[in-house]
C-alpha cells in the first residue's frame, strides 16, 4: 500500500514543486501553489519557529527543517491529506535528512503557528501542560502579530 501511495504521489508532488512559487529562509522551505490562498513568507515562518524554540529554551542550532506545501484542496486530497493541515515527519537515521512536511489548504497565520508549535514540541520531545502551552502561545503570537511579512496577503 505504501509503495502504491508513493508512486501516485511522486508525479503529483514533483509536478507541483516545478510549477509553483518556492521560498527558503533558515530552516523553513515554502512551496506554494499559484492558486493557493493563505501564503506566509518563509522568513516569517522561520522567525516563528525560532521564537517557539527560544520560548521552550531549546537550541536554535538544532532546529528541524520544515517544508510547507501550500496547496489546493484537490492536490491535498491526492496527497491523502485530510483537513486543512496535515503534518508528516520524514525520519532518517541522520538528522540532516530528517524533516517535517506540512501540507496546508487555505491556511491562516494561526494554522502555521499551530503547526510550528506542534513540530517544536515533537522534535524536542516536550510534554507541556495546557497552561504552559497557552503561555508560550500567547508570547509567540504577540511577537508574530507585531510582525507583518512583506508577501502576506497576496
């Protein structure tokens, strides 16, 4: 079954990445469909990733790579992504080859932040309680809401 899915997805993903906008900043890579809504700059996403790591007192030099795929509902369905956000961890024995894939359909800034929050917690194996998570969320959101990416809203 997994081989069948991989064979179906390979042409879909490679075609998607060749014909769409690509952006890189630090540990964040964004590939977005020209028809997708809700695009946020890679620079802002990298800033948010770093902010979550700082809030949790984690080493920013050890941050994971994150690939955001901002897609149409049709492509998300072809990639077997259910709902507006799907996160997959691509694990390799060498951390250099490991990364997170975040598939998003019409995301809001909050959707991006929730994905990054979950990735930082997973990657560093954090187990915050709801109170701690909310406190961190509020501080990161305050910083992110004070920042407006140049390419947002386009």
